[in-house]
C-alpha cells in the first residue's frame, strides 16, 4: 500500500511531523510504501473561486497543487497533520485543503474510499478543547470530500517534540495507528 503524509506544520522538527513520521515508520515496518510532504515547502496559492475547475479538469493556478493532487490520487492512505493555531489548522493546511475545490468539481477525480488519518497537535493540555473542531473538519471537509476517515489523533499539551516524547499514551496511539495500516 502507498501511504503519504502531509504535514501542515511549518516546524520540520516539531511534534506534528514527529507523529506523522512515527506512523509512517510503523507502516514501513509492515512493508508499505511511504512518503512525507511538508506543505510549507510547496508553493500553494489560495483558491481564487474562479470556477475554472467547473469547466475544465484541474486548476488554472500555476503552482504546486497539481503535484500534491497526484500524490493524493496515487495514495491508498493519506495522513494529514496540522498544529492547531488559534482554534484552527495552520495556514499551510488550510491552503492545501481549500484547493480540494478542483477535485470536488472534477468529472474524473475524487477521494471516494481513500483512507485518511487526521493528526492534530495542540499546546492546550485538554484534548477536548478542540474536539468539536476536529469532528467538524472530519464531517464537513474530509467525509464531505468522500475520504474514509479511519482515525483521528489529537495530541494535546505538546508544543515541541520534547513535550511529545513525554506523552507515552499519544506515542502508543500513533504506533497502533501505523501498525494497523
């Protein structure tokens, strides 16, 4: 199976990336093909709502989204991770997911049945604080786009990789997610 991790964290050495990499490593140990994309490294422009994609395949913007969409298209599983900043996903993640619009309008592409794992990291120590937000994203973004969301991992009380490595319960859940792919 092909598994692609998409990280919306601007911190390559942060907790969001560490969790995605941990899951990918466990999947690799089970002989799956994995790769990691740092959304901050890509030129992703905001959707212009021009509706080009309603009449044509793809997007009219000349940026890296087509490369990312190919990775999404070829993956069996996707892991999308983001830190929660001010109650929402990072700007990098939002740019990426807003550009699902061209897939939504596509006559030939969709995410039907594609398995998704969502990772949210937050400094707030209470995992319930943004639970409604993550459920909203699951239902009104990912399931709306026909992803099969198989797991959500909320890593609360982590601001850094060091904080994360003190949270054995979160690390164990990440390991279990990776082993179950």
